[in-house]
C-alpha cells in the first residue's frame, strides 16, 4: 500500500486502553508494511473522526456503538492478541498472507 492510511484506535474513554491498542496496531502495521497514522479516540468522538478514517479498530463491545461509517471496523476481543489484530487488519484490507 503506497497511500498513507488513517487508522482509528477507539476505546471507551480514549486514554489508556486506546494507547495500548495503538501500540499493538503500530506493531501490526510495521509487520504488514502498511504506512499509516494511528489516532486515538474515545467512543463519543469516534463517529466524527471516522469520516476521514480508512480503518477503525476497537473492542467488540464498542464496535456496534460506532454506527454506520464507511471505514471497515475491526473488532478485537483481546488488545494483547497481536495475531488476532493482524488477522482482522488483513481481512479488513483484503491483504493476503
């Protein structure tokens, strides 16, 4: 992918958990060779920021609360599961293994 993507890491409050998720996403995109900016957001501002996002990654519980947005949403049940996050990103972006 040559275009710089915008990835949104969403958690309930937009502070601690999203920072942990951002660090995991940074590892995943580096491994996959994706050039992206990862932004943090809480659930209340995620919908507005999602307008310009290429991908949204959040917990399974919050995914449905983001609503109808154009960007694919990757639901993660365990923010420490790099393999699960990688699989979700690959699937959402149609990347082969």
